[in-house]
C-alpha cells in the first residue's frame, strides 16, 4: 500500500470515530483552532488522525467534519509528485469522483495543495475539500467532508479550522519541556 492510499484510508476511518472531548493539538509540533461548538474525535492508528465534527442539526443525517491526518514523509517523495499522486488516488478511489478545483495553496506559511471534489460515500452524494502540506518530515492532510446539500453551510468554519494550522518553534518547544 502506498503512502497516498494509506492517508486516504486513515481519513475515511477518522469519520467513524465517535466524538469525544475538545482538543486542539494535532501532534506535538502543531496546533489548530477548532470552531466553537465542534467536537473532537480521538487519534487513530500510528499516524495521527483527528476528526472535528460540526454540531448536529435536526434532520441532518451526516455530521460535517474536518479531519487531519499526519504521517511521516517518505524521503524520496517530492511535493509535486505527492500532489499528482494524491489527486489521481482521489479520482480513482472515490466512486463517481469529479474534481471541481485543483490548485497550489499555502498552509501555515508552507507550500500546500488544495482540491475540491464530489463523489459518493456509499449512496450519499458528498463534497470534500482537501489541503495538504509537508513540514519537518511529515505530511499534514486536512479534509473537510460534507453532504453535497450542506457543504456551503459549514465551509467557512471548516476553512477557519484548516487555515488556523500553526507549527510550533522546535527550539521553544524543547525549552518548555
């Protein structure tokens, strides 16, 4: 299994974790701000995976969420190559996938890549926004998942959470331990 498939599977698994207490650390070197009222799911597996779920709305059968997956970077993987493979994996792995946006971006001051796509999760029509960046030997992947009909209603909160990613200064991190 390649790294991209591994991250896709972990992102999907993050959707299955029940919500627990609030937390804002992704890993020991990064943090994000979670929108008010959103709940946090726990870590999954050896890579870090956190799912932040929007507050439930009556009649809504899918909890919109932002999930993060952090995984070690394969030394030979370049950013452009990873981005090309990640887009291909989405298009090949999500039923009825349709790429709506695909462009370079920035995340926490680092080069990033951002895609928006639709597809199905089971019989449910879905829309996703996914952004990734490399930092300090790791891949940080953020995914906003929503029912197509509800995508816009939580997009601002999702973007706020994704854009709030900050990396800690490793020198200051060591001094505080």
